């Protein structure tokens, strides 16, 4: 185990019987950290406990008309090796009588599609298993430290139909 540079408190077992491990207060970052034995590193205890880490979001309202996917939002994410899943949460609406689609591409590979037939904003969400998301599934193990491009595209079931997106949130989860 790497040496904790500051105060350290060793504890026994958690109430559920699992090992809690060593804790230390990082005076540089001013956060309590726990030793993650599975990955051999010290991690922020709040991130470790919550297992959901907000990464990016966008509240810009955007529209797309027609069946072809239109790129409306892009961002990058750093794969740090501990993340097992990505959660996408979005507000989406469709023009009357159509279906609205929000497609999430990672490095030009379709990773997730969210949809609704609602004509008022509906919160939709989905989870992507990183190990199964293209192009990450073509690598033996997703590369820790690699930056991946995410492209969010809107489309509709009808050539004249409109899809509107307002909220888009991207989370790391485990």
C-alpha cells in the first residue's frame, strides 16, 4: 500500500463485514481519503461512498428536425480506470405524434439511445457499461488516462418532426 503522507486512521471491518481499510486526511486537497485496495490508490471518500461523480452538464436548449442525427453537444471525458459505468440524464421532448431520440456516441460509436413521445419535457436516463461501449469494447481493457470524445445527437422518427433537448448531464458511476 502506498504510504499516506499525513494523518492515518486504521479501522477494522464495516458493519456489513467488508474491509474498510485505511483512512487519511489529505491536507493539500483538504479531503478525507480511503485506500481502495482493489485499485491500489487513495480516493476521495465522498466519491468512493457515493459512487456517482458528476462530470459535465449542459442546459442549453437545442432542436433538430428530421430523421438524420444532428450533433448538438460535444464534450470529452477522461477514463481514469475506476469507472465502470456512465450515466446520462436528459430532458427531451418530441413534436406531436412523433418520437424524439437522443443518441450518445463515444468516439463515433453509438453507446446509448434515449427516447420519448412526450410533447412536454420528460426526464430520460440510461447507463452505459464502459467495457461494452464502442470503441472501448474493441480494446482488451479500456485505457486508463485516455480522453474520449462524446457526441450528443438528436433525431426524430418523422422527417418533419422536431426533437428538443434542454438538460444534459453526464455522470461517472460504478
